[in-house]
C-alpha cells in the first residue's frame, strides 16, 4: 500500500483514475484500522450502557459507514475494494498509509491516555498544531482533500467510467451507505463530492473528535459565546453537562506478539488463547464477508452484509464476556519488563500495573496469506 505522503507527492496533473483507485484503497484501510482501536476501548467498559459507551459506539458505526462509502466510490470508478486481508498490525507507529506517523497507537482499555490518541486521529484540520500543518505531513483530512480535487480534475473520465460500470458492487443504499448512481438526469460528480463531505465533516458537536473530547474532559460540548475554537481555547467548549468517567476493565495494552509470551507462561494460557482465537476468527469472518459484499455475486451482497452485521454483534460477547474475564497472573504482570523489555514503557502507560490486569481483544486477521501491517 502506498503511503499518504506518496499519494500527496504526486503532482496534481498526474493524479488520474489509477491514482484515485489506489488513494481510495488507502482511505478504506485507514477507516477500517480505526475500528479495532475504538472497539477495544468500548469493550473494556464494565457496564456497556453508559453515555460513554453510546458515544464510542456511534463513532465506530460511523467509521463503518465511511469505510463503506470509500468502497462504493472505488467500485463506482471500476476499482475493487480489498478488504479481506486488511490488518493494521497493532501496536504500530501511525495508521496504515502512514497517517500520523509520529503517533504510537495500540489496542488498549479506555483511558484518558488512549482518548488523547483517538482525538489526535480525529483532529480537525483547523485544530492542527502549526508543526503539523505543512503540506507534506500526512493526515486523513489531507488525503480526502486530494481525492476530492482529483475527482473534480478527472470529471469527464470519472463520468465515462461510471457509465461503463465495473466488476465490483456498490452496497447499502437502502440502509444509508451513499452509493453513486449512473443516471442520465443526474451528474455523479455532486454525489461524489457529497459522499466525501459526509466522511470529512468535522466541525460540530456530532464530530468524532468532539465525542472523544467530551469523554476526555468529562463534560458535554457547549458553545463558548464570543470565543473562537482553537487549540488554546478548546477546553472552554467542554463545560456542559458532566459525564462521569466509566468503570473500566484494566486490560493490558496488546503487545506486538498478541500476548504469545504471556500465554506461554500462563497456567490458563490454553483457555485464554481459545477465547482470543474465537474472537479473531469472528473478526476475520466479518472482513471476509465484507469483501464478498463488494466483490462477490451482486445477488448475495445483501444477505452477506446481514451475516457480517450479525457477526459484529457477536464480537461484543466474545470480548466482554470471555476475553476480558481472564486475569493475567500477578506473577506475570511483575515480569512484564522481562517479557517485553522493548514495550514495557508503553504497556505501563496504558495499563495500571498496580491493580489486577486482564487480557483484551487483539483483533488479529491473519488469513491464509498471513497478511501483515500495510
């Protein structure tokens, strides 16, 4: 997969349909990669009916919609969304495609430290610190901006391609996923622009950034009269109704080996691995089904999507009622610096090692191709 920086580095006149296809695939991988991060935090909540739970769940669902829109845009111009082998490979530096390359990102419980990472990922362009505003710094927003411009610059070729049709399906028009239609009385370009705008709409209290900031500050968003929203004034916009920080299962941030070293030493390692593997298999099944929705027979697209959505519901059970109930023996927690010398500082930053520690879902998608981090 090409890096965002490489996509952006291509001069505007050379950003053709092939550039659009590869850039949209990168965007799809980016949208998909946020889901394990947000869901791992959501599954760590001890009681999953808090306002916090609903805020995180709404963001995750919108990320799924954004991913679907990206797939539909790619399919509309003759591309084939590649979903089944997506595997971000957490922990990692930055997101797939090299977005936010200086950010250490991993699967962890909900915490203010993790929320800071989420807010960084979802940061609107007008809140970017000056050091990140230069054109070459890769952000999700910059990628979508370049994609939007390339659609406009290739308008005639895009129209012809949409009319010709491609081999992949567009999915979900009847449940709210934006699709791009080929109709003589309707120009597809405004549809495409509206679809991209739906993904990058950051500016109000419904934005992903704002929802995470509400949890971080412990208060709902509230307009600050006469104050411009800037990085310096941000906290003044979160002084509304209080949000109590939820009780959280103290899960260990997933190390790069997916707990392999811990499981080998844990007397209950076989039982824990079975719980982890059941979750990973369900996760892989979802990605395979989503791939089939766009790339399989059109007649089976809808029932296959239904199968994937049903399996998504099972992830919560497989995590919250299985994985996070397994406590890591205190004797092994005491040996984390020995077992993970290169990762111990990160593990300690996202986990309270002075209280009982539990396993968390690792969201592995290692299929037959053993797909690694893009």
